C-alpha cells in the first residue's frame, strides 16, 4: 500500500471515531449539568406532577397489557418446555422470577421509551426549533430546571411504580394460564408463588426500573434539546430518542443483572 | 452626553467555517430606539442572541449598563434577563400554557405572584396591546399570527423591562397589521421609557420605529444614522437596500 492510501484509510477510520467521542463528551456534559439542576432549587413541582401523570398514569394500560401477556406466555412456554424433564411444577416460580426480574422492568421500559421518550423528544425538540427554549432563558427561567429536571425525576420515580404494578399483573397472567388452561390447583399455584418469592427478585427489578426510567427520560430530553432544523430535525430527534433509549435499556439490563446476580 | 445603555465592541461570531459577525461596533443610548437593518442571513439574529447570552461570541465585548456580559454563566445572566424583554419572530409562545399564563410567565415563575393577581395583571397588559379579555383562556395555537405577536409583546413588556428586543416584529403580517404592531411597539417602548433594539428588513417598520438606524453587512455595521440621514445618504450599500434593487455593490449569494 502506498502512503496516501494508508492515510486515506486512517482518515476514514478516524472520522467516525472522533465524532463518536465528541458526542459522548457532549452527552456526559449534558448529564452532569442536568443532575446538578435536579438537586438545586428552584424546583418546578407543577411540571413534575404533570410529568408524573403523563409518564405514569397514562402508561398504565400499555404496561398492564404488555406484562399480562408476558406472564401468560411464560407460563405456557415453561410448562411445555419443562414437561420434557418432568418439572411442570416449577411453572409458578419460573413465572415469578422471569416476570419480576426481567420481563416487567425491560418490557415496561421499552414500552415507556416508545410512548413517553418519543413524546418528550418531540415536545422539547419543537420548543427548541420554535425558539421557546430561548424564550424561557430570556424570561429568566433555566430550561434545565424548568423542562429537564422534572422529567428526569419523574422517570426515576414513575417507572418503579409501573413495574411493581406490572409484576402483579404479570404474575396474575401466569396464574390465569396455569389454572384455567394447564389445570394447576389455584391454591397450590398461589402457595408455590409466595413460597418462592425472594425480596431480591422484586428489589432488583425495581432498581433496574429506576435506572431505565432515568435512561428513557434522559434520551428523550437530550435528543429533543439538541435538535435543530425544523420538522425534520424534530423527527430525527424522536427516532434517536427511542432507538438509543431502547438499546441502552438492554445494555444496562445486562450490566445490572451482572451486578445483582453474578457471584 | 447621553448615557450609553448597551455598548458592543469588536464582536465576532462564526459557525464552523462560516463567519457571521466579523467585528461589530455599536452603541445604543438609554431610551433610544435602534433599528438594525440588513439582508437575510447577515447575522442580525445572531447579534441579538449574543447580547442576550443565548449564543456565546468568539471574541469581543458587550457591556450593558457598563457591565461586561460576555462569558457569564446562566445564573449570573439572570440579573440581566430580569431587565430585558424579547419579542421573538415566531412569537415563541409556550403552547403548553394558556395565553394569560404565557403573558404572566415571569410573574408566576419568578416573582411568585398569586395566580388571581397575575391573571388580572396579564389581562390588563393584554388590553394594552389591543386584545380583549376573552382570549386570556385560549391556547396560543388558537390565535392568528398577528394576535400571537401581540401576546408575545404583552409577555415581553409585563415586567416593565429597561431593554426590549424585537426580532423581525412585522415579518409574516399583512401591511395593516404590521403597522398596528409598529404602533404598539412605539407606544409601549415610549410608555416604559425603554431602550429598544429591533432587527428587521422591513423599511416601513424601520422608519416608524427607529430613532437611529444601523445597517449590518458582511458581519459589520457599515453605516448608521437617523431615518432622515438614511434617506439622504450617498452610501451605495444603504441606497441599494432601501431601493430594493438587485443591482449594486451588495451581491446576493444564490
């Protein structure tokens, strides 16, 4: 290879790398700034409550539907799978563990990323391109405190609550399939669920949920806040918010599982 | 000698390789209305945004009341934002809030005025800009362009600021509505005794509002004077701009 070919190759390799490092730095600065404003007054309680409703209450149907079907399908799958080595009786605990540790937090976070993260990016992005964020600044209001801190707080608080409700609904879904389709005795099913329940199952799921809630809100705010160039830019920001939140949720799900359960 | 309210020296701002402001020098006296004219894309908006701290200049100095504002953090800027108001080109009304909540935003969020009192004050200012109280509870998206401008103006003047910025106040309005807005701008600025900085390419508007006119071209102030002087000047750039001719020293980049 000639010298200029090597140079060309290195340049091709380096450009995206530099770009990636720059955006990683921008994101880090954004997080530091956002966290600082999350803990310093003034706090906009009204905006926070509005986000709680928007993110939490209105997500209940979606989360409920997702988790009930997840619980049902796990009951069905584990029954037919475990029949191979005669361990059908483990269905109740398999449903319990998979719903509380994995399915409820991950599926809820993905659904909320699609529903709320996208809406956040679109709303903040539109405010950016129509100069509403500039207007906030000129009205002596810090957009990080007014827009971003309430959303991050509500993400961290709301998702664990949603997941707790999702846990109950998901286990109920497993129960319905177990009792009415697979013919388990209702009392036995409930007993075996309760006996196998350990606090780490629930707690790890809720901690995951808090982290996922932060990720979803952060990606919505970050992508919205830096969007530019009119309707197309806002559309791009919305897509980026959902995609990046979903990927990060799956990555952090593995990392947190590793922290909680690998010994 | 008159008191200088805003003093800009050697202001530079580039975006990547594009050099937008290349050494702006400008003084605005207290209580004066200065209109900056110039073609599209000559950096008029960038100038206003630098003064307000929405953009950080690359080089140069901006002094308000003799205090340097370049390089201040958001919390220090707050002190200056408290004495400024701005009317944005598109209104920039918050669409999650009603009209009166928009107008009373500063009162509600910064001064912690009780809602009933803030609403009364908002309706008073809305009347001042020629809007009836029944628009107060509407959402900004239900208003026409002219009405949105009026609401934006009401929001800018409710705190009785010392300095008001107008970003293309008449763009997108029919000539009659534009004149109504011009009247309102003159009235409210004179009423408050405020210093105002307007950027526009609408000469009718400039003639009506301005005590002084400055022309921005290629990132510099190339001419300034009164409206009368503007009509008499021999400056070929200004002549071309006010005659609206495609022939002359100003080359339009296509």
